[in-house]
């Protein structure tokens, strides 16, 4: 894996209000057409742009084609949710499929937006978003920004659009954009981030933080590259998958090129987006009335126990998560506790939290900062 074809940040001169990022940040990551700015609350100074990452993986030959129409996609969703369905076994029985390439990954690297806090940075958090989201989940709006909360607590953060999402490349959605390749891309980025220096001081530790499908991806990285992360924070995931099928139906998925807005024209029909009415978001993601309607946002093969990981692990779930708890994360027992106990038996420091009055997208409920505060305190208490 290697970085290719872009301007090195170390020779890109600019200043961000409140903190001279260029003068104080060294990194092997190379951003094309980089831009500077701050997080939504101004607590972090950030550089953004696309990073070219070369990676290879052994994907799975999927025995399917992109849906030709909305009815075909709807029927596929129904087939997946049908009792006794063998749909997943059938479509994933094609055997190994080696893939490789160089992919443009949209990324944003942030540090605390003042000299004193930036000079004390020791830990960087690698944030992976959920399945129907992009990098903005972590830096959404004032009061709903994990990037800002982390910066205020003294952490650097790295957010990005996974391959096939947001502003990153969109290759073949069926045969290329799969969990195995996503793991390799994440690993390559993490290796570069471990060499970041802020005000001449190297980053000492990297914490993997994921939400939903991003948590599954983080698990996948731990499974293959045990030493990539020094600590873990999982949100929006549990050991229970009973509610996932119903949640998938409630997404009201449609082939992205058919979205009425026209913003996804030119993409393959294998790229999907959600419907465009409030109900399509409320059922799977939000707990009424604990969210602001004006702020709605328009990987099972890698989820397995990781007995070799001994570092700190924190798990946060919304109290009423419909996707991974069927609407009640306390039934039949605390689902966050069940997850961390089952998947990380050797972890020496475990934490859990059921965020009050929150659904699946915990960062976009009124109690978001309670969840942020819990995880950041857990990391501090763990020496990270």
C-alpha cells in the first residue's frame, strides 16, 4: 500500500484562524487540492482533501447484478428479510475475488485549534461513519459534533468517506466496494496517521472509533491488524441482529441514480440511497421527539470475537436503537455490555453506556454530548 500523486501537506502553506496548522503539522499523508478550515464549532483546525490510497484485498465474488429498477431492489430487500431466507448464502457463494487499485479517499485531519492544546496532543482518533452516512456524521452541526468535543478534550481526529460513499471514489459497487477492501484502505490510512507529528511531537496512540457499519469495519481492522489501534470505541452496534432486517426495509432504499434530486446521476444502480421523506429516517435512526427535524441526514462478514485484543474497549448504544436492539437496548439485558463481553473477553478495561432518549444515530439526538462525554472520559481514564 502506498500514497500517490498529490501535494505533500508539509509543503502546502496556509494558516487556519486561531492556529497555524501548516507550521505545526507534519504528516506523510498527501492531500490533493487541500483546503483549510475549522470544525463546525471552531474548536478544531482541519485540513481536508482527497488522499490517493493503493490497496489490494481478497474480496468475494458476489453472484448478483445491480438492480435494474426500484421494484427489483424492493423485492431484493424483501427476500433478505424473509424468514428462513438463504439469500445471503447464495449471493456470497462465488468464491474469492482478488481486487486492487488506487482510490481517492476524501479525508479530513483535525487538531485542537490553539497552540497550547495542540502541543499536548498524544492520541489521534480514527473515525469511521455508518452505512448510509458520510464523514459529516462526526462534524455535523454545533452541539452535534464529535470532532469538536474531541478537540476540546485534547484529541486529534481523522474523518473520511469510505470507498463508495460521499466524496470518495465510486468503483464497482458489487465486486469492489466490499468490507475486505475497506479494511485494507483503513489500515493504510492508519499507518500514515501513526507518523503524524504535531508541533514536532509524534502521535503516540491511535484509537479506533466507529458507528454502526463503521464499528463493523473497525472490528474488521482489529481482526486482521491487531496492533493498529491502542483502544476502541464502538457506537451503534450490538451482538443482536434481530432488528436489522426490519430496519433495512424501513430505509425505503432506492437506486441512487433514481433519486429525484438528480445528485447521483452517473452512478451504477448498485449504489443505494434512502427515501426522501421524514419517515424513512425516523424509524431506523431517531427517537421522537429527541431530535431536530431540520438536521436529518439525506458489514456482517467482519464481525467476530477478537480474543487477542487486550486494550480498552468502550461501547455506546442509543437507549432506543431500532437497528441493533429492536428499540430497547436494555432487553433482555444490556446490549452494550453483551457486545463487549462476547467480542472482547481479554480487554482489561471495558466501558458501556446506553445514551438516554436516543435512537440509532446517537450523535444527532439532543443527548449527543452525554454520549460524547462518556466516551472521551473513558479514553482519558484508560490513559489514551
